[in-house]
C-alpha cells in the first residue's frame, strides 16, 4: 500500500509542512521552542502523511490559533488514523490545559489538509505528548478530583494521570506519554 494521495494533489502542499511517505519510515518531529530544541522519532509501520505545526499558530481562518507540533496520518483498513504530537520540556497543570487546546487545533489543521487531499475524515485519533519533566506526576494532588457543591470535579491533571482525553468530538482518546531521549515510538494501524 502506498500513501493514497495523487501527485497533483501532493503538489499543492509546502513540503516544509506536509510530507508524504509511500513506505514505512522513521518520522522525526522537531520542537524548536519551549526552552530548547528536541527531536522525537516515530517508527511508522505503514505509508503516512506527516503534517508539521504551523509556526506562529494555526490556519488563519480557524478561530483557535493553537496548534500542536505535528501529526502523522496513516491510511488503514478501517480508515484514517491520526496521531497528534505535542512536545513540552515540562508538563505542568497550566501547560497541560494548553496542550489539549494545541492537540485540538492540530486536528482541525489535519482535517483541512485531508480535505484538500480528497481524503475522508479521521476514523481514530491518538495523542502523543513528549516531555522531559512531568510536574503533574511530581504533584499527584493535581491529578485527583474534588467534591464541590456542584458535584465531583476533576482537577486539571486528572485526565493526564489516566492517559485519556476528549479531542473535539473524539472521546476517550488515548494519550501516549513519551519521555525525551527514548527509542523511536512505534506507530501502526493496529
């Protein structure tokens, strides 16, 4: 199987932001902000489309200008699998809230690109957050829920602790936590 995007449709994309891999490949995502540069590698076991985050934000016509560092899209038998990637030196409660917005923004960007490619919408979404320091794990009280007059309210880090979030209308999306400096993270259609 090769990446199902025709050459004439590929030609409209800036290769600095969108790359097509017709065979399995090691895909590198690069973070150049947030206090230093880092590269995280993904061992992608299928043809893929790689979308890099836009410097300075998102597509101009989108209301939210938050955008993650990148995404890897795999055409699989059951549809398109979108892997959203964000990298932070340190994950704090405040940064975790921002990361979730960036992941949603990247999903919107990917959907726009997939539309231009003539492909359908995502069938499945997975999030990958790469970091050097996990300040939420170091402060476990931030990952708990509290009882309020209005009922039980999870604190901002509780979804980080369980590794599942909602991204736009995709619910219960897995969050893969990647510590900087490890081996390439495998991605496949399974």
